[in-house]
C-alpha cells in the first residue's frame, strides 16, 4: 500500500513537471501515468512466495537439487529454457503469470489489465536463457518472465513499443519500492527490538558529509526534535518507535522529490531504453539510502537471529511442501494417494494445468507440473504454509 502511494505521488509530480517542460505529449496522459504507477505499486510483489526472498531461494534450491543431482527421467525432458526458468525461479516472473493467467474470470486473460500496466509491472526484462550473459544490463539481472508467458511478453512489447527495455513507469515504481522498504524495514526492526534508534544515529552520524548536512538535519534531527518537543514526552522504546516513524515519513518525502528530479535529469536515457541504473541511487538521497541499506539494514536488521530463524523455517517448510506436492498426479494410472494429493491443489491452478493454451500445450508436462506446484505455493501466506506443512507432516 505504501509503495503504491509513493509511486502515485512521485508519478503525479513527475507528470506535472514533464508537462511544464514540454516533454509530455498530452497533459491528459498525466492521469494515466499516475494511475498505472499506483496500480503497479499494488501489484509488484503479488508473486512473492511465502517468506519472501528466502522463499524464492528455497524454491530455486529445490529445483537445483532435483534437476542437477537426481536421476529422475522426468526432468530430462525439460528444454533449456524450461530448465533455466526453474533454476532461476523469480517472483517478478510469477507476478506476471499471476496477473495474466492464474485469475480465472471468463476468459484466459487473467485480470484483463492493460498492456501499459503489465509492462510497468515488469521490473526485469530477461528470459532465463539471457541470464547466462554475464555482461547483461541491470534490467536483465533477474528473470523477467517464464517461457510459459512468452506470447504475453511479445504482445506487451508490441503494444507499448518498449521492446526489451524497461517501461519508464516501471523505473518509477522500482524507485518507489526502494524508497519505502529500507526505511520501513528499519522501523520494523526498532519495533521488534532488533535495533535501537541510538545505534541508527551512531551509524549514520559519521557520514554526515556524505549524506549531506541539510538532508541529515531535515530527517534525523527533525525526527528527534518532533518527538522530544511533543506534548506527550516519550521515553525508551516508545521514543525510538516515534522517532523512526517520523524519520520514515520525512525520508520518503525527500526521496520522492529527489527521484522526480533524477528522472528529469536522465529523461532522454530512460525514454530511449538505455538507462540501466537504479533511479533512487542516482538521486540526491542515494548516499543516505546506501547507508541505510548497507550500514544498518543488512548487518543489523536482516542478519538478526529472528530473521535468520524465520528464513530457515521458510526453507524447511517450502522444501517439505514441494516434496509432498511433487507426488501429485491426476493421470488414470496414478495411485490413490497421488490423486488425493493432486485434489488438494487449488482448483484455479488445476484448471490452468489441465486446459493449457495453445502455446503452453507445446511445453513439457514436467515443466507445467512444476509451475502448477509453484503457483500453489506462491499463493500461500507464511502462516498458511506453516499450518499446512504441520497438518500434512504432523497431523
């Protein structure tokens, strides 16, 4: 929700500036830009499996173990692109699949979103076979779409005219995501008692010159002043939480304005498809965000024992569920238990598996089965996955 809000505000201000600079063909397009950015902000993480990035890695590891180490004949039938899709499983590609295939209404077009919106959701643009190129640009750093959605990607690129470049609004949405998550994660870390505000201050204070004195004062000093001068004096943990909340609000406001300015500075590169950097880190607030991520987030929040325990739990749960559901089989000769396992899978996903479109019907059954299982698992919340695992393993 917050990413969507920041994306909308950033896109709105940017569209207004582009109109004033004569770089927006029609001013009425500004509403479209704002709407697409806000929608993409809501959609951008929908394909995430349980436990987020740790869940993604758990899925990839399961496929690596079985595709490269097992002697199962079924994996031998995978084509190169199918095999690489599974080995590089990515939630961004799963999001596109979810939006265009897995929500069955009255046709095969998923949520029936516009090509512009779907293009803006595509944070990365690479096919799995392109990932072998070590010199690829950042926009192709990760898998952008599965082989199963190739016709969809071809259509989106044809309609929007982007080719294999990122949509300009996708760059705005990526920046909005970057703007939000670093400061929100630090706020969450403080709420959970993983880190204290005094340590955040201590880690950032030696970098005042790098951050910029004005920005430091407008965010850190201003947040502390706001809480300490309030009508209700806060102490201890309450003070830390209050400061972190104000800090988040102040930083996000500054970052949104800075990203708009950076977009205008790199406008020609972005519109020509040759901009391959992260817009936030090319802006005036880039040094602050770099420090928030690398000096605070990674060593103190993401590496906390609570986070590590959750990630290990996630790996165990996902590997176990994939072991169980890989036995699912609806073929006439399948065992009763294989058929019962298959029946547990969501009906929507079973329908997509049983009635593939013309393109997907040409793909191997092992690949389609792998997508069926990951579709089901990626639709779970953390708690649902844990509860289902416990029910199936322990009763």
